[in-house]
């Protein structure tokens, strides 16, 4: 334990998210340290995304000031196979204590769907969102994660009465207006892209739709995006929708760990597997095989409960069936 300075006025506790940490505003903290103040504890949130080379250099540069400080890093999701890489990037020793919560999220029902019908992708998503709205009720919200701005804009234009749009490239004014409409319930659904998971936290999300996994969304993003739902303690639904498997799911099984921080290889395997959908997550994050049937009061996935009321409705709506 590093002895604390005698004068408590020379001590400070530093709380930061990753956005502040990599910005020029970090210079204030550097100024304090260089002028005799001591950080008693450093708490850094939002460190679950792996970093660019420039950010890693910044992290190493800043972290040297805290080598004698208690450091607590808050990580939303950390695959077991990437743990060593994370510790190295964070300048933490290999034997650092790591406290993990189970990733099984029993309140979420995962559903994997493929659109084999003649309807285009936008119409398929709209039909799916309308069905999910009847399941979650109109007092809860929904998120649609799109591969790009183009798909998000298409949904907004075609689903105007129920869907707003927001993504990181929006102006701050437009983002604030759209997200306010969504949070207040003026629009039940919001179409967006990957950066949205970092910006918005709503306790009333009852359903999340992903357009594809594979190329555009790795398993890590799928897990974090799914975690936006059910924060009100109620059951929620997460649906991965694809037009055709080969259009999105390119085999990533040859990737090495260091080349695949977004867990694209695991998303490829998840798409191909014919088993409980929850297993892909528990294997990736917990090194365990926990299925829906093993969890008390679990909200079963489509594989474990293929004849649920929702699945029967989807089969009737999408003809030929949307299920594979």
C-alpha cells in the first residue's frame, strides 16, 4: 500500500469515462499531479472497447502517472480470451484481481431470424418491430441497430409514425431532439448504429433488433447492445435479423485473437450453431455452458421455446417462415 500524503488537501480521487480520459481535458489532471497532488484512487469507466494504436499510446502515457495509485477499471463486457490483452493495454499486472458478474442475463430472450420472403429488408424490420410492439406494450421502447446510416434513415423514412433516428454523426441538436422523442415515448422505436450504445441509457427498453451480426456486428457488440434492454427488471426480447445468412455471415473462424477484438469469429459460430442462443454468450464471457434450461425463471430463447406465442406469430406473419 502506498502511504498517503499527510495533507489531505493534496489528495484527490479521479473519476473519468473513456471519452474524458482520451481528450485534452485530461491535461488538468496531469497539471495536478505535476504540482504535488496525489491521486488516492483512479476509477475509469467505459474501458470495455479495445483501442486504436493512438489511444493505447495515450493510455500508457497517462497511466504512468498512476503507477502508485489504486486503479479501478469498470468494464461492461470482457471476453475471457481478451483478458490478457486488456490488462496489458491498461498497464495492469497479469495477476490483477478481476470481479466478474455472470453474463447470462436471464431476463432476455434471444431470437435468431432469417428473412426468406420476397419483402425487402426495411419492410421486414418494420413488420418485426410492429409485432414486438404488441408484445412489449406501448409504454416500453425499442432499439433497431443498423449496419450503416443508410439503413437507419430508410427505416425513419418508411416507419415515420413510430421510429426516429439517431447516430453519432448527427449534430448534437438533432441527436438531442430524436433521443428526447424516443425517451418520452413520442416515438417508440429508434433506428441507429453501433455508437448509440455509448450514448444512451434508458430503463424502459423492451426489445432490440439487430440487422445482421457477422460483418457489421461482432458478438461483443451484440452482447452490449442486448444489455440495453430489460433494465426495468421486466422481460425483454433481442432479435438478430438477416436477409440471407451468406450476405452477412462471412466465416471468421480463421482470425487470431489479436485480429478479432470485436469477436466476429464468435458471431460467425453463433449464427451457424443450432443450440440454445444463450450458450454463445456464457461460453465467450464466462467460459461456461449455461443454457436457458439451467437458469431459474429464464426467458427462453427461440431455440429452447420454438412454440412460444411470439414465435407462432412470427411464423404466421412471415411466409415462407422467417425462422431457420
